[in-house]
């Protein structure tokens, strides 16, 4: 059981993610998590406002079912398949984050300084969560895909557009992590 | 229960992403600081395995359950949408440490503030839908 409870190595995890893509293609569907956001917008009534959301969202219920499954999977993994071993981060990463004011880098999946419910009593974490969500929602639809659709499916099928999108992911990610986060968490 | 298989795929996906630590904000930070191979290993082996699967499918003419040739969907043409849209997503990914899949998965692990992120992401998707015709693609 130990090898299940410990974090899984990258060379096991990567192929398992590819298996998710493969099984969805076998079922005649695609691996694209950000599409679920578009489907939910349509289901919530955005189809009455913009043509972009005018499609039969009920055809996409399979995708919403995956979302539900993913939530359940997160619950099962954290409740029953995990021990409390902290994430084995690079010591340099830990020092850097501590200098930025993060108390226990790697002890949890996400930093309490941004995500804990206590943090939601101050305005800064809430603004960060909202801006982050807006960027992810807007950016994935503009680029018509996220990590699953472009980085995994698109690059596996050698599509140039996905390579451009993934280069974009890194331009944005590198700017945020290396230049903007240090400004936001200046101590 | 034609949806049961998708529920199971979702559960499997959620478990794999938690156990691989791909949902960890700290792992994403570390990746964009080039301080660990972990995330590159995950994405790299996922692409390599996916590539192998799609090449075999093509050569052996493997069919999906509705009898069509297995192939990845073709992306739209364009350049600006991919580089600009991708960069905008990248900014958000590095800020909240979660792409769309992990947003849901983390909610399941008990990070309830992800609800705020998901609502904002829905709003972001909606704003794109409204502005689409005015944006360069």
C-alpha cells in the first residue's frame, strides 16, 4: 500500500494521464477540461446573450460528468490514498517561498496564504483568486484549450497550433512566477 | 448508465493528478522557476505516451466505440489566439497554480476557496464569448 500512499513518480503519472486522453478518444470524445467552462456558461444561460454559447450543451453532459468525477477523485485521493508526506520540493524553492512570506511550502497542496478560508477575511487573497480565475477562463477559451487540450492532446498529435499555445502558456507562466509573484509577495 | 464510464474516467483523472502532485501550487511555481524536473517529467512522458498511442492508432487504423478512426481533433487555424490566449492562461495558471482540471480536483480535496476561482473562470469564459468578434485571432 505504501507505493499508493506515497506521491507517485513522474514516470508513472505521465503515462497515466496519457491513458485518460486515450480512453476518451476511444469513447469518441476528447480530453479538454476547459471546455467544461464553456458548457457551464451555456447551461447557465449565456446562450441567450452570446452566439458563442449557442450550442446544445446537453450534448456535452459527458464532459460535466468528468468534472464531477474529478471532484470525487480529488476527494478520494486526499482522504483515502494519501499520507502526510510533504511535497519533495527543491530546497531553493522552499527558501525562496519562505522569503516571500509563505510559511510551509509543500506541506499542503496550495499555500494557505492564498487559499485557506481564514485568508478570505482579507481582500488580497480574494482579489488574487478572482484575477487568476478570470485569466484562466478567458485565456483558455481565447487559445481554445488548456493543458489537457493543447499540451497533452495537441502536442501528442504534433499540431503546430498547440505548440504555439504551449509556448504562450510558458510566456505567461514565466512572467507571473518570475516577475509578478515577487512583486505581489514582497516582504 | 452511459455516463458511468465518464464518471470513472473523471475519478481516475482526479486521483492521478493529486497523487502526481500536478495539482500542487508549489509544483507549478517550481516548474516556472526551472527548479525541478518533476512537472516536465509528467508532461513529457504524457506527451510521449500519447504520441505513441496516436501513431499506433493511425498505423493500425484503430477504431473508437462508434466505429470511427481514432484521432485527435484538429485545432483551428491562427497564430495570435494561441500565443496571446496561451499567455493569458499562463499568467493565471502560475498565479493560482491550477489549470481547469486541477481547479475542480482541488475543490474535491477540500480547498473550498477554489469555488471563487471556478466562478471567476466561468466569468472569464463568458467575457471571451462576448468579446470574441472584436478580438484578433
